[in-house]
């Protein structure tokens, strides 16, 4: 089996440089490296050409979002498997690709394998040794996951209208509903520096909440989608209340965004059965 690596990046040239230098040291080397520069205005292109000149590079003059970029790279990749990374994340083991292949060759139902992350977002993880057992999950993080491309092409895949956030649980739902597995595996670890550059917590919360709501409309069967949608709104509002008055005051931003996308969601709606939806909900995150 062959493994491609894909990265979407936006104005984090130095983070990307560090990641590319790690990827150059992998043994065995990846089959290919795919990078999308999504609306970059810094020296990202120069970094790619200097560090990984052999990479397949897509340049979006206007940012189209990380979700659409990953969807395109998944469809254009030539590898059997695709290791998805952020521009500020990389595997810690140089032989990681050799460790990944047996996970998939021994389990044809495995659609996604994802790995524990040592991340600056959670400092305690930087020295963590025990990351727990292998287990099936209902989501994963694209900053450190491997996707089987043949399964991806059978399913709707990442929803480009999401722009950023929540494409992982939405895709995991698609996999579980079709009898495939999303599995957490600590056989390798990911170092995620979690750059604060170009991050906005409230904006990310709004996108996550909006996309979670849209996913419910797209996938959850009637009439259960009504209750699930209401619960999504309530749970996200409760989270905003915990973060403070500024978050509560701005919560209607994503409500209005959700309403504007309803026509698209209803047109593209392909619900699964309630039994399938429940089986996904019962899985751990």
C-alpha cells in the first residue's frame, strides 16, 4: 500500500517549514506530498519550493477553506492511504508510515486511523506516556489521521460548504453508517505545536456550531433531526454561557449563518437510518 501526505496551510510559513523538514526525514518516504496554500499572503510558496520542491502544490489565491482543500486533495491523491496533517503537526516516529500500513492491510473495514497528539493546547500531553488502548470512535482530528482513499471516494466525503471545522465527525458518521470503522490507535504519536497564528476562538466556535447543525440537517432522519438540531443549539449556547457574556452576545452570529445555509442542506440532504445515527452517537469521541 502507498501513502500520500496532505497539508492545507494559510499564512504559517515557519510552522510549515518545520513540518516539511520532519517529513523529509521519514523512512520510508511518502509516495507523495500534497499541499494547498489557501489564500496565503506570506512566503509559504517559497517555503514549499525550498523544503519540498517535489510536492504537488495547489494555490488558492482566495481562501476557500481547509475543508474544501482537503476534499480536493483526497480526490486527487494517488496513494492508497492519505495521512492528513496540519501545517503545525507531524508524526514523531520516523518509521510511522511502515507502522501505519499493517493497520489497514489487516482490516479492510478500517476507513480512518487516528493517533494521540502531544499538543501545546494541552501542555500535560507533552510528557504523557500512556495514551490508552485502541478503540473505535465517532470522530478524529485531521491534524493527525490516515484515511483510506477507496472508501472516501465511495462516500460524500468532507462537505466543502463547512469551510473549516466539523468535517471530521461528519465524515466519521458517514463511515459508521456504511459499516466502516474509525479507530484511535496509539501505535504512533503526533506532535502538534498548535500555532496560535490565524486562530480565533469565537470564530472557530461559530464555525463548529454551524457545521454541527448543518451536519444534523444533512444526515439525521426525520423527525429525529428536529430534536437533534434543537439539542445542538442548546448545547452550544450552554458552552457560550460558560465562556462569558461576550460569547453569549455573539452567539446569534452562527444562528444566522445556519439559516442562510438551510436551503443548501435541504437540497443536499441524504439522511441515514436512525439506528445508524444512534450507533454513531454511542461511540466515544
